[in-house]
C-alpha cells in the first residue's frame, strides 16, 4: 500500500483547546475521572444482566431489553459522532477488564496473531453476531441477549487475566471495531502538539506514570493521527509532563480525508456495516414475511437459518461488490490498483454508514422509546398493556431519517472528493471522484427506499 502524496496536516489543532477551560481540564485530570462514570455504568450493566437472565421472558416486558436495544444501542452511534470513542472509556466491559487485571492480571504481551489479524477478527465477529441475532433471536429474546453479554464478559475476563492493558477492547471487541470506524468521523479529537512532542523522550503518555496509567489501547499521542483507538480516558492528559495534549472540536468526517495508511480490513468493515444496515432494515419491513415465502419456494426449504443466510449474504455482498467495482472503474483513471482504491475510498462510506445506522436506530428510540418507562414501571407491578410505546409519529421519524441520510450522503460525497484530490497522482481528480460519487448516490437511494417502507416494531 503506498502512502498518499500529500501528508495529513494538523490544522484542527489551531482551534481552541478544550483543556484551556478550567472545568474541563480539572475534571479530566481528576482522580475521579473516568471512574465517576464507570462505576454507575457498571452498576446499570449488572441490573440489565439480572433482568435479561432472570426477568420476564418476553422482550416486550423486559426492562433489560428496553435499556439495551431501545436506549443504549440507538445512543451509541450518536455518542461516537459527538464524543468519539468516549463510550469505550466508561464501558462496563473495560472496567471489568481493569478490575481483573488489578487482581489476577499476568500482563502478557498481545499475541502476534491478534496484532496482525485483529481487525479481521473484529470484522468476522461483527458479521457473526449480526447473523446469530437474526437466526437465534438474540435481540428479541432477553435470555439470548443475556448470553451474548455473558459471552463478551467471559472474553473480557480471560483477556484481562492473561494479557496486558485492554487487549480485548483493541483487538477483539466487535463494538470496538465499529466505534473505531465511527470515531474517525467524530467531532472530538485528542492529539499531542507536534512541536512539543518532537523534543519529548519520556513517552509518559504511552507508558504511564505514578499518577497515570499507560494508554489502555496502546496508542502513542506523540505520533497518533487517528481517533480510531483513542477512548478519551485522559490518562495521557494526566501523565504528560509538558501539557502537550490538546482536545479540540473538528468538523465531522475531517479525519477521513487524512488517512495516512489506509487498511483494507477497515475499508471492508465500512462496506460491511452498510450491508448490515441494509439487512437490519429489510428484516424489519412488513414485507419481510412475503420475501421469506418467496425464498422458501425458491430454495425448497422452510429452514429460517438457510433463507436468512441467503438474504444476509446478499445484503453484505452488495456494498462490498459495489465498492470493489467502483474502485476498479476509478483505477482506469487514476492508475491505482483495485485493492488500493478499495482501501483508500472505503473510508468515504463511513459518514453514510453512520447516518444509516443512526437513522435505523432512531426508529427504535422514537417509535418504541416509551417502552423503557413501561418496562421500568412493570418492575413495580404497574401495567401499561395496550399503550403505544411511540414518542413521535412515523411521519416525523421518517423526516428525521431522511434528513440524516441527506447529511450522510453529503459527508461521504465530500470525503470521496477530498480523498481523490489529496491522492491525485494522475492529474485526473474528477475521473477518480465521479465513480465514487455515483456509488454514494446508489447507496443513498437504496437506504431511502428501505426507510420509505413500513417497519415492524421490536417492543
């Protein structure tokens, strides 16, 4: 993979450093942060686990299901947009990892195969978990959701017991892979100041100090050019002896223009996420039953695992194949290989990914949001049988969804143009950009069509 001709600049550091604000600075440097948020999150997670495993068997009545899939899951991509990977700093799994390490951690180095194939493992797990959700009914089954959480907890405990820092979060966690992609699109950026870091030989931001822990995700702010693996835990802020760390606000998508070393596996994940948004929407449509009947007749089987797997494979293949074909076409103009174009321009899809993801989850949050209150009151014997869980009507929700898709389309279109312009080796910017512009139009139209059709509710 070749490095782009134009190296990324650090112009976003010219903006105001949020750490100049005393309240923000003191809070992030405090010994209470991030624990003051981690512990309540862990307690809520324990309540959710209790409800999922021992609570009502029906998702419609389960408080844990409502908190997880109607509130938390829709809010996650929104958090990534505004705060980057901040959720990973307060995630209960991360806290469990740290607690295990404090008591029984062996702090062994990360296995080489995880370093080499970690993102591919994350890609595979994300695909498998999405597939299993539909085949085994994880989301609609509280116990299934509980088993998923317990499986992840087991992985965290094992990783924390044997390996250093947050190996699981960096190299295995499927949500970490998703958040890493989305954090590049996020509005918050933590970086070291180049002029100050250039003369520093301490590396306290990476190694930690007596008053700060090492970077949990193995990042070195001195050389960091991406927010993908920065969880905003503030350990580097506490440990830096030179006050080099800056926390700034930037326009969404800006980092996507400056990917120095594009990775095929990360670009592949961005295309896969689009396919997953497709399949999540398709299986919620009221016409999904009719589609299943057609598939059963075509395949000669009523086995849902088979018919869904076919649908799932097609949904995931479409954006990957479209990105591949577009990269081949663009290669005719910029004289770059299909693989390199795929890796470089795959990042442009992330803005539309995030928009589609938020738009899909907005349906659950706004069409089923009251179920959080209903199921909470159900713990005290108060019933709301027959009451609508909707916060807003469908016309308003669809308007918001289309607005998000429009913003995502504009973001992805602009990113594709900037990438084409920055990596212009052939003198043909438009010849490179136009195929990707067409791709963004096609993907957006596909999303619009799916969001136009009536959807079935989960709760």
